[in-house]
C-alpha cells in the first residue's frame, strides 16, 4: 500500500560508505543552481544538496563532482567541488565519458530553474547569464555513454520531461508492466552505452517542494527527490524500473498538484536500473 506524502518524513540517512572498488565503477555529478536572481532563491535545491551528495556519494566508487552555487560541507570522500559554469559542466561530462567502461555508470542529478523558449527548446539558468539547454545536455550525455557505460539522470526541475528527455518513453500498463508508447524511436547506430532520464514532471507541470520538520535532512526538499531516495531506502537491491516508476507516480499523486514523474531512455527493455547499492 503506497504511503501518503505525510508519511514520507522519516527518511534516514544512508550509510555513506562506498561500494567495493573491485566491482563496476560509478561516478556522480551533482548540478544544482539555487539562486535565480536577487529576489528568487530555490530553497528546495539548497536542501537537496546534502541529501543527494550523501545518498549518491554512498553509491559512488570514483569521483563525485559537485557543480553548484551553494556552499558545501561534506564528509563524502572523493568529492570535487567545481564552479557552476557551462564549460565546466561540459568538460566534466566529457571527462567521465572517457572513463566509463561497459559495466560502469554515472549518476547525474540536476536541480534549478527552467525557462521554456518554445516547444522544442528550454534551458536552465546558470550564473553570469549562461544557459544550459536541455537538448545540448542530452547530446553531451549520449556522447559520454557512447563507449559502453550507463548514465542515469535524475532531473528535479519544472517541465523536466520537456527540458531533458531521451527518444524512448517508458510507461506503465494496468498490470504494472512496462510499455513504450513511442518504441519506434531509435538512436543512431554505433552507440554502445545507454542514457536513462528519471524526471520529476511532464511538460507543463511545476516541480514541487516538501518541508521536512525533523531529522538529519530537516528543511525544504524537492518532493520528487525526497520520494526517489525514500524508494531506494525501502527497496534495497536491484532497482526495478517498473516498480520505481509506479512508486514515484503513486506517491506524487498524493500532492495536490499531482506532478507526474517520467522515465525515458535511449533503449527499450531496461528492467533494472544500473544504480549501485551502498555497502553495509
């Protein structure tokens, strides 16, 4: 039985011990921009910083890159804090892409303010007037995965499925199984890896926040982000794609605005997501 959002306030911190380095390697990139302008600050992005860094850091065997305008204090090993600049993000994704092998993965988290220019183009505002366009980010990620690795993008922004999406949409049948409404979409031949995007909303929906009143992560958080990590804690082991999407949608349906999480990818048939579990 799915819990209501009121019961999602007991998320305990995951033990921030990395998985064994002898297995597949995992990298993490956190991209979070909280300050939109002098009068607009995204408290949810700031609150998510420590949560995401520690939770994904526990699933990282290599470098954890943090690209943000928010001051960060963390005990997570191998963390590299970088300036929130477009070229810095591009270079980081390219660097990780060169390191990814066929069994390796990279988790990238994106939080910030999205502006829609038209039906095809939207961007996330960066400091100093720079813009991160979603279609450009999609190209960078697909290129980085082309050597055979897997990239999983968690995108908690407004209009997130319009900002960043892959060609093949995933959906849930009435029996809980996966289906692909646009399975005819195909990527160019020659790409060996895969990119999976897990987004907080469909086009036209705003990302929502939740206030956590107690615990290590007390404060404001992205509603989708909180629910996502709640699922990982309650379902240790392999991350079942259908079960995750069903859980995200059920939990988000309790919110008055009913945001609808989406999953898209460069391939069909991804029954399990390549997200490492933290070691005990």
